[in-house]
C-alpha cells in the first residue's frame, strides 16, 4: 500500500510516533551527558533546587551549557522548573533511577551506550556494503562504559541473585575453588569475588589489552593475590579439567568463533564443574521478540556492536539477539549435557544459564 492510498490519520499517527522517537533519542544523549558530568548527582544534592547558575556552581561546570541541558531535561519532563523563581529540581522518583547513589538502579549508565554506538555510525554504514564488520578498536569508551554497566547488573548482584542459582556454590567458594571468567573485560566480577572469597583462586581472560590492563591496575591497587588476568583470545583457551566454575557475562555472542569458545569452556571444566553463562534474554525468532520491552535496543546494539565486532574478525556474527533456542542448541553441540535457564528479579535484560558437563 502506497502513502497515497494510506489513510491520512495513520500517516499522522506514525508521524507523531517518529517525533516521539526523535525526542527520546535526543534525551538519551542528554541523559548520558547528565551522568558523565555529574549533573544528576549535583541536583540530587540540592533537594530544594536551584537556578542554572547555582546548579553550575554546585557541579563545577559552565552555566551556559548547564542552562541548555536543563532546557532539554525540563521539556523532556525529567527535571521540573518554576519559571517564577528560575529554580530547577530533580524529583526524588527520577533521582532513584538517574543518580550514582541509586546504583544498582542507575539507568543513566545505560544511556552512554547510544553515543558510543553513534560514534561508529559511518563505519557501520560502510559495513552494510562490505559486510566485514567494525573492530573493537573503533569503539571509544566501550570498555569503560561496559565495566560501569556490569558493575550494576553483575557485580552488585553476585551474592544476592546470581551465585545462588547454583546450589552450594557460595559454600564451595568459601572453601576454595578454581574459577575462570572468559571475556572478563575490565575484570570487576572476578576482583569482587576475589575480595569476597580469599580461599578461592580466580583468573580472568580477555583478548583486549586495554581491558586487561584496567583489571591489573585495580589488582595492584588493592594488593590482591588470589586473582590474575591474562590477555588471551577465548578461542585459544586450552586448559583441560582445570576449573570448578567458569563464567561468561554477555560475552559469548560477541565471539568470532563462539562454538569453539563453548567447546573450550567445556574442556576446561572439571567433571563436577559448573559453567554459568549470562546472555541477553529473548528468543532466536524475531516475531517472538516483538513485545520484548527492550527489543529495539537489543537489535540496535547487536547490529552496531556485538554482531559487527564478530564479523570484523571473520566470525559468526551471532549478535546480542541470538536467543535462548540457539544458545541451547550450541551448548548441546559443544557437548554439555545439562542446561538450566534462570530469569532473575534484578535483571530483566538477561537469562542466566547454569550448564554442566
């Protein structure tokens, strides 16, 4: 059906939806800036609010930029404004989702992914033609943003939500076991566990020298002796029956050869070992994801990062939306015999797979 034969009201409705999309996209950039500059945190310290000048002084920022940012936040119904006094304030219910003190529910962290992805838009557009993908090295701040986000969804939830999905795991960690995190990034999960469970031994591996360097810096600063980090491609992990627990957090779908990585993980597990895999929640079928709350976000971040970095290495390009059906099939093909899928109350974005040999 052409636009000429479509009912005018339907065209108008879609136009209104597009306007909402563009406004929300613009607000996402401003939310990211509000997080990075600390403006949300500054406003939260000012419960009575303040003028743009007062907020700028509290934040140590330029008033003219702060004033324009406040304009976006006010018209976007995120910040409230009294035009008679010139005061702006951040409602408590909004602060509960936008400030660092609100972690792990600080969703302003997630907004940072949009400008990170936008920074490689031209490279991704070119990849639509040549199909070769965009490498990790092209993404500015990716490891920094990912580490901050995983600090909320993974690290902060390990003890209360994630580890308990494996019966007896906490007790084993307390007694002392060998643990490896594949695709560890900046290593926050392993560092946290190393501090919690000094009798256990932890290792993180990642192909990124930048990410591993960040992890090693923290280890040195904190004087930890039961955790190490190595620059190793997950496809080259060659340990055999060496670990009681292996974890991956949002890492498999990025791999160049995910089937080989899964086989390596199985081989590296001891006979009674457990593999704990976190992956994006959803189905392998697009039509099953239509009502998913974060469906468009998942496919977008997949197209502009997860799928693309894998294709850049000549890989499978699974993407973030590979889904539970394909994940289960690939785990079976890697030789795993038992797979449980858990959805946890703290994290609507991910499935947690408990996998045994």
